[in-house]
C-alpha cells in the first residue's frame, strides 16, 4: 500500500496527492480546529461542509486554491473536496478505494477501517 506523507490530500481530482502548503497547516488555533473537527462522530462520520472547514484549517489553502470560483460561491479548494463525492467512482478516489464511504442522506463521509489503517500508517 502506498504511503501518503502527512499534509497531502489524496483521492481528489485536480489536487490528487498535491501538497497544499506545509508552512501554513496550523494557521488556526487549537480551539478553532477542535470546533471544526468536533462534528466528527465516534464512527468517523463528518458532514462534507464540516470536512471542508477542517481541511481548510489543516492545509490553509492560498493563492488560486483560496479564490472564489467564477460564477460560484465556493473556493477552488472546497470544490476539490466536494469532488471526492462527485467523482467517487473514479480510480484513486478515497471512496472508490474503500477508505471512506459516502452517506447521501447525511451529506457526508465516514472513514472505513481500511481508511483508519491507512491513516495510522501514514
């Protein structure tokens, strides 16, 4: 199994495996990060909107990744994260690879046991 270095977002189109800024990963204080990541349930579920916020806190996108997309209200970075769901059938996607499951009723992702093992190894 491929090792994924910390700080790399994998399984998303237009950003697969791309380092999103090692020097800016911790721009927010611990309290804000906990507030954003708090919605993660014990079973590893997180609403997509909360996941985007937690990843923004972790990776602190800047430049074109932080810009609002033309004709939209979201950033390029949030679109990349949302593509995890919309491109879930694509090879290399964390859902397709069995690392996470999408819950359409709750609008979010749940990490699988395989995903937990991969995260622990990386």
